[in-house]
C-alpha cells in the first residue's frame, strides 16, 4: 500500500512517514532517517515526525555510536523533552570523553546535573546501553562516575578550568533545599569546587544534631571509613572529630585526635572535646601501662545505676562480621524472646531496638562502622543510627529493607569448619521458587555513604542512609567475599578462582584477575584472611590485599600432624588467633594489617580446641585438651559444651593487644572448667 501510494505521488507526506516507520521497525535506521528528513523538510513542525526522528537517531547511536556520532548536532535541535534530553547529554558526554575533550565533557555533565536536579524523577535506576545489559545504575551515580572519570583524565590546567566551571554551577545553590544540595554533592563528590556546599550541609546537620549525617557526608567525600583516617584531609578530620565529640562517640573522637599533628589542630578544638592540657599531653604521649600492685582500692558510685533493659530468657547473640571504629568495641547485637534486635554494651546493659515484626527474627550478624550499624535479620536488613541507639529518645532505626518473599522463610545460616577448627557461617535466602531455592547473601563493607551486598549472584550498592539501590551488576562470579578501598569494590571468589573489580560509583566491571587456590576464612573492609595446605605437614596463613594482589601478612605452620595440630579463631571480625600444640601463639590485627604477637607458650600436647574472648584491651586465650582428672576416686565433674558454653583446660592466658605481651596466666589444675563465650566483655570472667 505504501509503495503504491509513493508510486502515485512520490511527495505524499503520509506515505513518506509510513515508509520511514516501516524501515524503523525493520531496524533499517539509515534509510529510515533519510525518509524522515524528507518528511521534516515537508513539515518541520510535525510532532510525530520529530519523535520518530529522535527515536531513530537514538537507536542508531546505541547500535553503533562511533559511526553515527555525527547525528548528535541534528538530534540536539530536535529534542525538547527532559527524558530525551538526559539521553542526549549522556551520549554527548560519551562523545566528548572518547575524543579526549574533558572540558566539553564537563560542560555536558553540568547540563545533565542541572536537568536532574530540576526534575528528580529523572534520576531513577535504569538499564544502560545494549552493550552492558547486566548493569543498572541510578542516573545520579552514573553522572558521579563520569565526573570522576573526566577529572582523572584531564591535565592540570584543564582541571583548573573544570573546577572553575563546577564552582560557577554550584555557587547559586548555597540556599537551596537540603535534598537538592545532597543530589549536587553526589554529582560532584570529591571535587574542591563542591566544598562550600559540603560545609553548608555540615552546618545544617550540626544545627539539627544529625551527627550520623555529618559522619557519612564527610566520609563519602573521601570514600573513607573511621578506620582509614589517612584518606581524610585535616579539615575532614576535624569535622569528623566534632561529629563524634558532640554525638557522644568519644573513643572515636580521641582516636582521630591523635591523627592530627599538634601544629595543625584548629584553635579551640581541645576545649570543644572537653580536654584539659594534661589530657591533651597524655593523648599525644601515652604513658606505658602500669602493672597493678598487690592491693587495689575500688570506689563504687553511691547513686542508683539506671538499667536500660533486661534480657528475657536465653539471649541470642549475633555475629559481629566487622567492627570499624572504637566506641562500640565489645558491644554485641543481641535478641531475646521479646526483642528481635538490641544492643548489649560491655557491662551487660541491654538496649532494645524497637522493631515491628516477628519476635523469632533474631539478628544473624552485624557490621559496625563508626556511628552506623547494618544488621542482618532473617527477613530483612536494618540500618541503625548508633548515635541514637543508646539514648532512648529518638528511634534509631533509619531504614529497613526486606528480601523475604511471600511464603519465604528468610535467611538461614549454614556453617562450615575451617582447617583451624573455627566455624564459618554463610547465609542463604530460602524461597518457594524451585528454580532458585537458595541464594547466598553476603553483607559487605560500609564505605562512606554506601554499603554493598552480594545477593544471589547480584552485586548491589545501597545508599547507607536510605537503603535505596544506587547500582546493581548481575555479572558477578556468584559467591565470595566483598572488599573495597573506597574507589573500587571487588568480589573475591575462591569457587570461581578469581577477583572481579567494579567501580564504586556506578558498578562498571573494571577487570578480573586469578585468585590463587586459598580458602577464605574471614574478610575486613579491604583484605581477606585465607589459608591453604602446602603439604600434608605444612599450612600457610595469609592476609591478602586482593585489590592490589599482594600479601600483607604471612605465616607458615610446619610439622603438622594428628598429634601436632593448630587451632584458630577470628575474634569480633578484627583479630585472628592461632594456637599450636607446640605452644606457638600467633595474633594478627587483620583490620590494621599488623602482627600483634608471636608468643611461645608451654607445649600443649593434647590440644583439641581453642576459644578466644575479647576483653577491652586484651584477648583471653581458652585452650581445650579434653583431659580428665587422674583421680579416679573423686566425684566426676562435667562441663557442658555447645555454641555458647565451652570446656577450658590447662591455663587461661591473657595477651595485651597494645604490646603483644602476656598480661597474665591462671592455671586451672586438672579439674574440668567451663566458660560462657557470649558473656558481656566487661563482666568478670
């Protein structure tokens, strides 16, 4: 019909448009565009023809960008809808970057930023172009990644011009809403030109007493955690100290204080932290630990001590996967028959966290990072504001993100024993879908204002303050451990034998490299603790930086046999302790990447197991030999063993974490003793 109409009248407008549509449906884009140009020449104001032209040009650019890049100027003249404008700007950014014109790329990025901030509905999570079907990314974070890419590719003089252009774009936003400023800071994160807006937001948060928002804003600008202060500038350090001091996290405030050289400390900072000159001196030059004498005087407070809560029934103590920061060392995530989630401090005080839902949903594990905790419950992830969790005045739950489908049974743990006798817990989401009955869930690190989760083979970056997804990538090796340095996030997969690296900003898959045949025991934010048998009598233990592909610490255990075994425990996600039957005691701080101790104790020929308790500034070593008293006439004594309560034999030994020296040792004799592993870390042992 169309061909007949054109044969009768080659200038039939409707027939020309129909022909262009048919060719567009057949993906004959070049020919379709030729007919559409004829139609636009005949009627430049026809909206339908303009929309068809836009669709054909966008399809051509997506199909073969380099060949069709010349369409961009023509396309720009046609586009007037914001959604099409976003697509156009993204393509223009790509063209500028591929041609090496960083200033033009930044101009287009600024235009895109203006579009998105004027219409926030545009910044939704969406699929990318056809050559990357496994990834989805929110537009804000795609833009942030391109800003960083553009700045990194520029030379020094071009960077100056880029900073000036961004400063001009942002200078009128100082009085904008908090939501608008937050979006702009996502776009231009880390640029010096954005610092005035960072300070504007910090001032607002300080006035509102929102110390968690202050903390996350400062850390996100540097892709840092409270455990990586070397990534922070002096101004960022002092801002973080102020947030911790005002928010009550004094141990973290004081730890960061020591990172600032005395000459660089702002005037009044000590007074702001409530420190006297003597206290400042003691922080700068800490005195050696003084041993206790034969007599000790104890002063007990006479006023009534307020108890925040009581644990009802047998408590369930969750696993601490990571502990970043100082203020919550010794705290545990805990639940009882009435509270699916709560916190217990080192003295045993219970702080319930109000949650609506099933009482049996006890916490499985938690990641602590400064003033934020992410807890894994069977049916959901929960974000907790630790600045508020102990005050009882404001609800500390800042978000809840469920993954339990209808009829699903939530997260179930599965344990496997390591070669050192420690139990590793992995978590799986159980559902009713027969094709995917169990998917592994891995809770990764909290870096800046993002945290990472590997869920059923999908790597997802979430906003740490809202739990909204920032990006997701389906092209993963499946299971493994997640590590990140703030710029790159990686999955370390022993099963796949590789380390796959992704851009923290938008989830782009950057590279992959082989991973040697190690078994992973534990992970920190940026390292993995792994081991492998070198022979029947030799085993290697190594702390690896998988992002750099280099070992941080390494130890080889030789002469192993059934009679000469070595046992080990990972403690609170921060330390690993191994004890060999020969008496070799090895302690690593896996968070800091340093060896704490390599003591030689008396041999323990019948060593059958090891437990370790963290007690403030010490680790208490609890060996188990299973030996019974040789006195057959004595009344038989038994100690119950299980997940929470274990048998202890021989001697209890404490090691100071600061020096690696043995603090004390108490022989237990030949009678069986037991110890409860879940007891509060500050209570009498």
